[in-house]
């Protein structure tokens, strides 16, 4: 084999080997998912004490539909001056302002705020009361995600919908 062809073959072999190694080492890593079992209890009795009927299904008596209510929330940073203290029953968390188990999410003048079902339900039922509704049926709670408009990272969130009715 002529010398020129052998040099080209060696270069191609070295380039191929470098390409394969760089591909293998550049981020194709296996990250296993951790097993997690989560239980969440949503206490709706406080809304019934306020004379609000709540159902995840339909209501088979006569009613007047008032409005479809939707509230969505995405986890993210909010300015410190808009932060509100949490109730004393939720003081089991390290962060006195928001339900956070660590202080690592702090950025100067901002706090990281997670979305919580209880907060969103309170907002939904308050909105229903403002419409003079005395019930919410077809209540649905879903997890949602979006791409952050600021940094392109995926943000987790919650979406709650229901039909406000007057019985």
C-alpha cells in the first residue's frame, strides 16, 4: 500500500476514534430515577363549612352553571416584597416565607415559590364565592410544565379547573 494511503487511513482511524470517545464522554450519562411514593390529602371540609359544595364528578340535581374557573401556577422566583408569611401550621419547613426544605433556592431580592394545591384551591373557591356560586363540580387537578421564557428550563406547575354552580 502506498505511503500516502497509509497516512490517510491512520488519520481517518484516529479521527474516528477521537469522535467516538468524545461522543461517549460528552454527556451521554445514565441518571437513574429514584423510587418515590407520595401521598397527598386534600381537605375539602373547610369549603363545606363555608357552604360550598365540592365534587370531582357531575352534580345530578338542578343547578345553574355560572363559570368555568381555571387557575394555573408555575414554580418560580418572586420578589421578596411580594412574599407573604405562611400559616403557623406549616412551620415544619425551614423557610419561614415559603414551603421550602432548603435555603439553596435563594437569589438576592427573590425567593423561590412552589405551587401548592391548597393555595390554588383557596384562590379557586374565593373566586367562586365572588360569583355567588355555592358549589364547584367537575373539579380537576393536573400537573403541568412549561419552558421558562427567561432561561429555557422546564418549570413544573399545577392546573386546577372546575365549574362554578348555583344549586
